[in-house]
């Protein structure tokens, strides 16, 4: 299932790994900074905790953790600005991961919402929506491939 409106993106992927493993890959800095970003990550895994994901392209995601309900629901606000900003509907979108067992694997649903409320010009909101609409399938494919690989030693 894939749905996109002007305010939200919804994507799903079936991952060949159990829920606990996928939870770890989605919420652990060690893994998040590998399959989602490619230059590391930090996460304070608690509501209000900071989230930073970096890419070698010098892009950085700054966010604030909203909910942590292991191992089935994790959400954060993706800030438009630096990590010192307090997230509001005007400067961030809400990204929600929902995990459910599906046979021997995990069905992962991702919803990113709040584009319409961003305090930017319409063209900038549309550009961000288009970029993320294109990006989520790529990132989820990377997650599925990463999950299928050998377990990362701790």
C-alpha cells in the first residue's frame, strides 16, 4: 500500500525479519545511521529525546522523539530547522513507524504527515513532500535489504 496526499505519505513494506529485530533496526542509532543515513546517527530513545541522522552528502535530519511503544510503535518529529528548535506543526512533520508480525516477517508501515501545516511557502512544502514521497520507498528498500543481511555484531 502506498498513499500520498498533499499532507501525508503512507508506505508499507514486508521485511523478512521478526518484529524485535526490525524494532532494533528502526530505533537503534547503530543501525539507523547505516540503513537510513549513511554517516551515523544519535538517538535518545524516549519521548522528548533528540534524534540526529547524517548522510555523507552533508544532509542532516534533526528530530525529536514523540512516542516509544516497543516493539510496535515509534514516532518522531522531523524538524525543518536545527536540532535546537522546539518541534511545532509549523517547523516539523510527524513520522510514525508501526510494526506488526506478518508470518515470519514484519509488516512495517510508515506515515509522514503534517506537510500542509508547515510554515513555508506552498512551493517549499510541495518540494519537501515530493522529495520524501520519492525517498521513503528507497529508504524502506534499504531497510529490508539491511534486515536480510547478517546481524551486525554489537
